[in-house]
């Protein structure tokens, strides 16, 4: 069994292994970064550290919406080049933690989808619904990882 944090994006339920989740927080004031990619919402101050924030709606090709009280940031860790890096993922709503059997994960269907299926590790069945499990290690291109690395290196210098 593996624990997954579930969250909503555009009325769809996604999941992320809790081993990748550092914390969940309300959306503070986000500072825009000049010349940043459109999916980069900006940066926030997290206990004295600069944390890049990704707008997951834009990253997944969805229309951005006005923030509501349900929006929050999931602080995520990624291991890149043997270094742990952190970023915030802006999501519509965090739901719950589910214990799911990884053995029951279904492969992603090879059909036209509104999401880039490279981001999806597989599908888990929860009742009558399916939950899309994010493959966070394949969600970002080399260039996007470099941008996150730059932000993380800047915060380590400060």
C-alpha cells in the first residue's frame, strides 16, 4: 500500500505520492519573476527561503482561474542530480490522503486527452471514479528543471 495526496484541478482528481509532499499551505502573496515561463506563477517566502511556485493549471494546458479560498500550494520535493529541490504547485483544492495498492494501478489509456499523458504515471480506481497519479519526475522538461534549479540555487546562496 502507498499513500497518495489527492487534489483537484479543473474538476478532475489527481494524486501525488505523499513521499513527494513536504507540506500544504494557503496561498500567500506571490511575487512575479520577470521573464519567467508563463506557468511560473512566481516565488514566495517560505520561512526565509525563496520557493518557486508553478501554476499547475497552465502547466497542464488548462485555463487559469481567479484564486478562491480552496486554492492552496503543495510544496513538493524532487531529487535532481542527487540534490533535493523544492517547488510549490498551485492546485484548485486538496482533498485527502488515500492508501492505495500500487499493484492495482492501471496504465494510462492511449487516447486523446486534455492532459499531456507523459505527466501521468497511471490510474487508480477509487470507488466508481479514476484518480490520475502524477509522475512528478517526468512532469518537467530539462529547461523547466533548470529554471527550478536556478531558483533553488539562489535560495541556497541567500
